[in-house]
């Protein structure tokens, strides 16, 4: 099984949380095992930002790290985000391979940072959402 988690900021996003959740479910829900979304407080450039934490479970061999990067790039454009971090896990017990990345919008021209674990929000199964 593979799991991809995206953090999508809601500041400067044309979608509010409810519309984004509907969009994500429509975009990913028919081709994947499950799509789960949480509203959490993230941080971007030292500011608190409401963030949709999206976890997609899938088993297709074609939904690999390149797929995750392409989806993050597409979400950047659709959601007018400068960047979107993602974590892609391939769980094949007893081993787990993981890729983390911070993908920038193709039109972004500012300073680019690397993925930072300290700012990434994991989907949490048992949590009080914002």
C-alpha cells in the first residue's frame, strides 16, 4: 500500500476548506482506496495558516514518487499556492520507503526552501481538528 500526504495552505487559496475537500474527493476519490482530509493549523513564513492535510491511500504501481510530485505541482497551480509539501510512503512490510519533498508552483520566482520535517503536518487518525 502507498500513502501520499499533502499539506495545502488555505491562505491565498481560491477554495475554502469545504470546497477544497469536495474538490480533492472528486479529483482523487474515484481512483484511490481512500481520501482523508483534516483541517489543521500549519505555519508558513512564521505565520499560522489554516492547512488542509490530505492523505491518499493507493495501491497502483503507477502512483509512485513521480505521481506524487506531479499531483503536488498540479495542486500548487489549482490552489494558487507558492509551494506544497508532500510525503509519499510505500509500505511493503517489513520495509517502508519514504520520499519527502517541497514542490513549488512553476510560476514561483522567489527564494526556494527544502522540505523541513518541523513544518510538515501528518494526517492524524485521532485528533481534534481546528
